[in-house]
């Protein structure tokens, strides 16, 4: 007996997808736009150095710590309901951040933005599983969803730079308010509701333990990238691992686990999750260098640097959108592996960057890298959603987003730290004679600090320091790109060998 084909999506589903892209894009914008506002924000609120770090980082910390919990909440109480209420709260938190009168209140508002943003990402991704039952249409929908995040990341510096030229620092947060209002109004009209049929009670203690574990791990990775003491980093991450181990034991023995650990027994799910996290680690590790290279070594303004990375963002969107079309003729593992080889070629191109090469090689290498990563991001996220039952789609989406956040931290901490180690060693060995002792520490800390103190030096020492710092940073960037290329090539091998027999769970059977 032939199995009936799943129904095709209607215009309502495609308009609903447009609604789902709105919060995804605005979350990406909120992640990237704040860095441009730091100078004006610092002059107005005068935060201390520690407060400024928390203003920047607390948003991502809280998102990472609450994603799995919020995905679980959506599975239990309704994904559309969580998305609607979360969008309203995100808009309110963004408005509070825009008008925060003190650094302390801005930190609180940013934390609330992170908590409410965590309700949006798992809901949007899991609703796609519900709305698009045809495999090809679902693949296109996931590609559109990922492209909206890429577009938001690229638009953040451009739109933020334009706003900051005319308005105060808080204007960058108000971008989220009209978008949130649209989601609140349109979600009940265009999106379906879905929840697990027998979810059990919510494990609040487990949620708290998970938040603490993820916060400790992400914070430890960021501190490692910032050059914090090894003992402190080890202590923080060890605490996170211990809390995480206790959390895992609780999930195995408790009657209503927050996280179904049986998901990780699915080889395709686990391998895909690891590949996606490492792909994002490689990409974020290079972004760490590219943004600094463009604004310090090349000397571009934040707005100009944002415009330079637009071609890479367009390439990423192109690779993501082409993936479901190519997957009709090429097996998914081969297509993903081919994209990873192309991304490795882009990273190899970035190993040739020098202070004299300017933005040209960055555009070429970054575009190749982003184009190559597109199929893995699109098809990999599709595999994560469809290798688990539909009732667990929210949890799978949340695990995917948490893995992405950990991948970002891992990329900056490992690849970034390796490149910065080269920078610090070369600057220390090649400093021109006559550099004051109080300048040496700043010059060997970061390339931005080196270029800043170079402006204050006389007798030709400033240009000499800039030349040394630019060369050293380029060498560090070359090493990071080389490491990334090797990692990505190894991932291509893993994808072909481990995902060849990936099996999906038919969506229609789950409805």
C-alpha cells in the first residue's frame, strides 16, 4: 500500500514563515549592533570596565543558559504561545534598554532581553517542523530561516552605524520594538499551535542547574579568549562541568526530565550537532580576527567594516538557499562535505592576508568560507529537526541553538587564543627600541590597544609600533585561518562517513 504524500504548504504557511524570520533577524541584529554603540554609551553612562563587559556579554550568556529550558517550555505550553508572549517581552526589554539611565539598569535590561530572546529561537525553528510537512519545502523553509539570521548579522553593523550617526546610543535597541509588535499581531493569525501531548511537570530545579552550568562554560570560554588567568578559567569551567554532571544524573533518574538524553543516542543527531557547533566555532574564530583586522590594521570605520563583510553575508545566504535545490540531485552528506571543502578553500585564502593586502583578500576568502558553510548550516539544521519525533522538535531546536552558542565561545577561545598567542609573542620580540615600559603591556595585549597607544608616541615610534603590531596580528590571523581550514576539512570527512545512513522521522506520522 502506497504511503500518501504529505500535504503541500499553503500561502498561509509561507506567510507564517515570513513572521518566523522577523524575530530571528532582530535577535541577530541585537547580537551585533551593540559593539558600535559602545563609545557613545560609555560617554553617556560611564560604566566601569567590568560593567561594560557585562553590558556586552550578559545578553548572550542568558540566551545560552535558557535556550533548552525555553524549548522545553514551548513543547509543554505551546510554541506559538511562547513565541507571542516572548516577542512582546523582548520588545519591552529592548525599549527599557534604549532608555536605561544607568549602567546597572542597562545590564538588567540586557539580561531580560537575553531571557526573552531565548523564548524565540527554539519556537521559530520547531514551528517550521510543524508547518512544513513536505521534506523539500521544509528544507527551503529552514534555509530561509537561517538566511534571516545571516541577514540580521550583516545588517546590524550597517543599520546600527547609520542610526548612531544621527541618534543616541539607545536607538539601536529600538529596532526590535516594531518587529516585536508585528510578531505579536500576526502570530495568532498565521502560525499553528503545537505542544507535546503528555509533557509532565516542568523541572524548575533542573532548569536552574542547566542555566548555571551553561553560564559557567560560556563565561569560562570567553574569559579564556580574553586572556584571563589559567587557574581562574579552569576553576570556572570545572564548576560548570560538575554542575552539568549533576544535571545529567538528575535527567537520567528523574520522572520528568527537562532534557531527554535519549536524543543523544541517535547517532545522526549527535554527529550533526557536533559538526554544526564546530563549523560555527571555525566561522566565529575567523570573525574575531576579521573585524579587528579591518578596523585596526586596515583602518576602516565600523560602518565601512560592516559594508566590507556584506558580500560574505550575501554569499552565506546564497549557499544556504541553494542547498535544498542541490540536495534534490546530490546526497545531503556529499553536498555538505563539498561545501565544507569550499569553506576550507576560503580559509586557506585568508592565510594569505597581510597588512598590505587590505580588504580584498578578506572579501574573497570570507565569501568563499561563507558560501561553503551555507549547505552544512541549512541541511544540518534540517537533519537535527527531522531525526527526532515532532513532539521533541522544540528540545532539538534548543539543543542546536545552545550548541551554536558554545561553538561561538569555543571558536573565540581556542582559535582566537592561538592566533593572539602568536600576536603577543611577535610583538614582544619585535618592539622597536625606545618604547616606554608603560606602553609595552598595552601593545602586547591587543592590536587595538597597540594602535591606540601608537597615536601618542613621537619620534617615529608610533608608525614603527603600528607596523610591528599589524604584521604580528596578520601572522596570528594566518595561523587561525590555517587551523580553521584543517578543522573544516576533517569535518568534511566526518560528514561523509558518519551521516551516510542518516534516517529522518516522517513528519506526517507525528502529527
